[in-house]
């Protein structure tokens, strides 16, 4: 920071109710940290706002000082979009207040809250917002990009359940976006990512869920790949659409429910979550036992909050990570063949291939109602993630991810995938992920609310000219 900028920085510090951190300050390294340990960036300034006024002041300072701006919600993005070298990082971890109204079944959530925090607050009333599958993911990033997980079949995407949002625009204006106020901005926020402003508060619709749900987990060895995937295909065809389903290629964890001889064994898991009681779940999972016998199974009631953090240990904070994803039309024989060929080639035991079955409420939502892209009626989202603790296996698996993805592309209805599953933001893939009509509408809205493209450290949609 030059001497001419120091007085401006001092003035910003004086304006803030929240805190300001620079290199050398206590807490600076924590504030700049993100989930992906490969990312090591040093912002010139980190602002932890106490509210929207602090965000507006920070944006004004960044504009005057000519600094790039990034926004850190949960910090869980694979590409590290939350932090930028030499710029200004708005660290929203200071905005984690959550207020639940069980009567109206709504919740107001600070822009820096995580899903673990939101789940804990809403489950006190046996309510939930559809979220993701890793609990330390930020509410903000997941929702703005779409947000699917265990409840997508029953209640849709996170963004489908957004009722309103408090937004600070690039020009410092504080707006409330909803169906009745700034409806164009509200449409864009639901799937269009962080392109349109800094969301300091979300308001969600809640649904009765839990506190206990039911889980069935079935695991087959890597040598049974094609048979296991075909079995998963057959089971998916019989399951009620409201059930949560995840098919994963992974190494079995050293969990208490896994027989010791199978700890760390590579293979395929089929996980089926039910929200309608034990009998309903038992009927639904019966098909999982009708084909090739799994190496082990785990069927049990489980607290909803435990379901939400079940795979947290597969993605610990500070690990090295890289991912690509594609939508495919189902477990066709060709897709099964590609997966069964490529999964055994991974090097790191932590690398994982979660496949999300897009079902029920997800497919029934009005495609035009939100900005979310990616073809709602596509049946499977295949996410291929290289995760490792050391550089050598990580480099090997990053190459594996890219080769695996290239092999899937010929069988993909949308090889661009999903913006929340991108480690690299190639402009053509971002455009393709929304399709031309939505992308052009988003670009026009971007031109209205962020004409200078201040918010571009994301799956960026440049403003229309």
C-alpha cells in the first residue's frame, strides 16, 4: 500500500463497525484461508463487515484505491475465488447470525454462515432448508450457484427455497431482492452466482425434516464396478422421487459401521436417504439387495444433522482439491463403461466421484423461474474430484480428473456442468452451463447492477454492452 493510500485506508478503518486486517495483523492468515490448501493468496486488505454499511464502505475504498474485490463466504470453492492477491477480500464470516421463525417456517441467515450452523439452528424446530452434502460449505456460495443435496428430490434446490436477499451492489446501494422487489435481481441471484452483489442476508423457506431420517448405505468393491453401477441404475428406477440418493466412487472410510477388513477399500457406494419414516424407507431400499451382493451395508435411523455432515471427513479443510463435472442422461451402458474404466485409475485414496441423481422436486420446478442452468431434467450430475494431502498424488489425480471428464463428454447432455462444481472458470463452459437465453438475460442484469464487473472473481458473466 503506497503512502498516498494510507490515509484512505485509515479512513476506511475509522468508518467500519467491523474489523480490518492487513498482512501482519492477528487473524489475517485465518481470514485469507480457504478450504483448498493449494490456494495461498494474500489480499492487501481483508474487511470483516458488521453489516451492509461496512460492505458499502469497503467497496467504495476498493474503487478509490483501484483494488480487485473478492467475497469470502464459506471459503469452500475449489478454485479459491474467495481470495485475490493484492486485492480487497470481504470476509463475510463475521455475518453468521441466524434467526428461525418456526411459525412462518422461514429463516434469516447471515451471508457468512455455513450449512452446519444453519442445520443446527433449524433442526431445533425439526425444520430444514435444502442444502449441500458437506456441512462446512458456505450457505452463500452454494445457494447463489443453485445448491443441491439430500433434500433436492423432496424440496428442490437451495435457490428454489430463497424468499429474499439483502444485497449490497457494486455501487454501494443496499437492496432487498425478492419476488416483489427488484425481481430481475432476485431471479439472477438464484443460480447466477456472486456476479450481482454481496449478499449479506438470505431469507429461506423451511420444510419439516427430521430430527431423525433414515439412511441405507450399500458398498461394492472396485472389481464389481459395472455390475454395481447397473444395480444402482435399476434401484434408481424404482425409488420414490422424493428420496435423497448419492452414488459415489470412493474408498470406504474407517468408520464404525464399516467392517475393519474393508477400511480404505476402493469401490462404489449407493446411499439412499428417506424422510417419510422407517417403513417407507425399508420398502424403498429393498431393491438394493436384489442384485449383486454388496460387501457390506449400513441401514439405520440417523439424525439429519449427521446425514448432512456424513462425508465431511472426505473433504477436510486444508486438503488439496480439483474438480470437473458433467451432466449425463443416466447410467447408460456407455457411461457405466467409462466410469468402471476410469475410477480404478485414481491414485489418492481420498479422490472421490459423487454422482447426484436429479429427481423429484428438482425436475418439477419451472425452468424459467430462476437463473439456475444445467438442464433440470437431466438425471445425473457426475462430479469427479481429485483430493489429496500431498502434491504428487494430487498432480496425478488432477490429470486423472481431466482425462475422465474428457471421456464422459461424448455422453453428456451438458459437458459444461454446474458452476458450483468448477475449479476453473472457462468462459465457454460458464456460458454453456446457463444456455444462451439465460446467459444473455444474466448479462443484461449484470450490466444494470455491476456495469464495471467489480464482482468477477467467480463464474463470471461479463456485463452486456
